[in-house]
């Protein structure tokens, strides 16, 4: 792509390594997410349809429930040790969980122990994947300047979408060809190890290194005696706490990122029981169905990432949010009027086109957090929205659908869309203020 032609060779190599690592990480994560329709039958007891739906929601949410604790841990590592260490550690964690999955006994072999073990693996994968992609986003944001920054950060998300496509492709191949499902996880473990080794070649980002150096210099200038007594890390830790983050910015970031969990669940998970019950889909059929959807998701993600070089990212987000808002009013009627699986597929495709993803504005959101608080703040907010939204969406839709039918979708979708659009508007105002401040500074220098 022409936008990358002006970058230094070391920048291109770093972006390439991060894209490869993110691809490998999301290959492993989505391998289970999309094989869950098959694996839940192997690792959880057989029950009535309503209880099965709740167990499925529990298995899905286990990926995200402990993400806040992981965010605190890896946020600390990312902000006080470095971005590079975080992305290497998280990739190794993914490899470890895949190795366990490849050798895990089923419910028929060891009973409920199998359910707890598979849930533990899901927790490890969820924690590692969250810190991995955020670490990659932050790394590239600190490495480049707009507009190439917008495209480069967006293509990290394209790599994650490609990882999902390949995971579904392998899952579909394994399940339809009669291979042992464990083979998919052996492949995933090998891929994660390769990703970890590749990322050892990364260097720390200049912005992070400069921020630490500047902060230490400021402290030494103010507190010469104290700085002699404390190590560099303790000094920085003490004074970083003094920096404040705007509460509105925290709320806006959280609400913008709440959009994607809803879009993902609706596009890939919500219709699975309907496809099984009304259209006779097997687990293998659903995996292949979702594989085709993932190709659409990849195409849309790639297109949006490419457009960010020409169209301001926040304008793209606003357009998608408004499109989904219009679509939401007709969604219950469209689902109830559907008479075959092709119509369901088209509804899912439209939901992916209008998805409330932060792409391609991730770098805009990230840069409005202080550098030495950036990893902890964004990862904790990212984790909290995952835990909150995936639990809320998966469990509440089971009951909303039971009591209100498809109209229950409005109860969740309309508030989330409203919050998403407000969050985008807040960052538009921040960007406008930043540009005005830059212009004022330039004017003062000239005078």
C-alpha cells in the first residue's frame, strides 16, 4: 500500500512483526470461540435447550470475565517495563493454553472437571489476547504519525480479522473432513510459539522511552536528594500517579468500545440456536456458515482500514453508527420475516457492515491518554467493557428473547448505539481542541 512506502525500514519491520503476532494470537483465540458449538457438547453435560443456552453463554463469557485482572497486570508491565515485554508474554500464554486444550479429556472421560479445565483455558486466552492487540495498537500509535498511523494501527485489526478467518477455515476443515478436533489446537499452539519468537526482534517504542526519560529528568530537577535514594522505576511510578485522565474521556472510550462486543455477538453467536432449531444446522454447518461471515468481516475491516488514509476515521465511525441505528429499527421484523438460512445470512452480513467497531480510530482514542498511564488505562477500560458487554449481551439476550422475542434486541442495541455515537462526538471535540492548541502554539512561535 502506498501509505507505507514513505516509512522507514525498521518501522515496516515492526508493523509486520506486530501484524504477524496479532494474526497468530487471534487465530488461537477464535479457534475455540467458533468451535464452541462443537466443543460445548464435548466438555459440558447435556441438558434442556434453555439450560444449554445458559451454559453456552457461560462458556462464551469465561473468555472475558477475568480480563480486568489481566489488564491491571499487563498494564503495569506495559507502562513500567515496556510494550515489547507485554506482547511477547501474552503470545506465550496463548501457546500454553492451546497445548492444554489439545490434550484435554472430555466430559465423558472425567466429568465436570473437563468443564472447569476448558473454562480455565478460555480465561487464559481471553486475558492474553486482550493485552496483545492493545499492546500492538499502542506500539504502532507511538511509532508513527497520522495519517499513516491510522492505516497502520487499523491493519493490526485486519490481522486479527484474518486470524479469525483462518481459525474458522481450519475449524471447518477439521470438522467436515473427519479429523480429530485436537489437531486444530496443536496447529494453534505451534503458531503461537512462532509468533512469540518473531516478536523478540521488536525494539521499545521511542515515545515510551522518551516519556520515561523526560519524567525522570523532571523528577531529578525537582527532587535531587530523593531521586538518589530511589530506583528509576519507583520514581516514575510515584510521579505518574500525579497525572490525571479526564473522566469524560474515560467514559467516551468505554462507550465506544462497548459497541464491538455487541456487534460480534449478534453477527456470529446470536443466530446459532435459530439455525440449529429452525433450519436443522449441525455444529459443522454453523462453523462453515460463520467462516463465510468471517470473510465478509475481513473484507469490511480491510476496506475501512484502507479508507482511513483518505477519510477521517471518526467520520467513518459516525457513519457506521448511524447506519446501525437505522438498521436496528427494522431488525426484529427482518428476523421474524425470514424463511430460510440465506436471509439470516444476509441479516448477519448487514450487521457486520454496520458493526460498531473502533476501527479505524483506535490510535485517536489511545493518544488522548498520558503515555505512562496509557497501557494500564486503556487495557483496564478495554477489559471492563469486554466483561460487562459480553456478559450482558449473551445472558440478557437469552431472557429478553424468551420474554420479548426479537423485540428484546432494542433494549440492548439502542442504548449501546447512543453511547457509541456520544463517545465518538467527545473524541471529535478533543481532536478539534488539540488542533486548535497546535495552531495557537505555531502562531506564538511565528510572532
